[in-house]
C-alpha cells in the first residue's frame, strides 16, 4: 500500500460552491461548468443547506469577481430604543 497524495488536486475551469449543513464548519465543494448551472444548484441547495459561492476558476487560479458573493439571506437587525 502506498501513501495518500499530499498535493491538492488542480481546480477545473468553471464555478465552485461550498455546501454545508446549517451550523457546520466544514463542507463539500461542488463544481459546475456554467454560471447558470451554478446558480441553479445554489438555489436548489439553499433550501436545506448553507451555500457559499466560492467563485470562478480558470487555469487553476481563482478569478476575481466584480459582484459580491451572496451566501444566504440577510438576517433581520435588532431594533434599539433611545432613552
């Protein structure tokens, strides 16, 4: 038996999501080839999981996005009363 690989696998060209159970610290990376497929997968998983959009990868490197990454719906802010 040999040793397990220590080097991470190279990223494929496409879009990545991180899917986690609610309240969990670790998740699973999911790959989709197009932006539309990635948005559809995020919409599907968002019903029961926490979804983090990792972004787009090209040539093994992350592409910087101009738009903000939305992970989940914003929480309501608590109101404060002035005395």
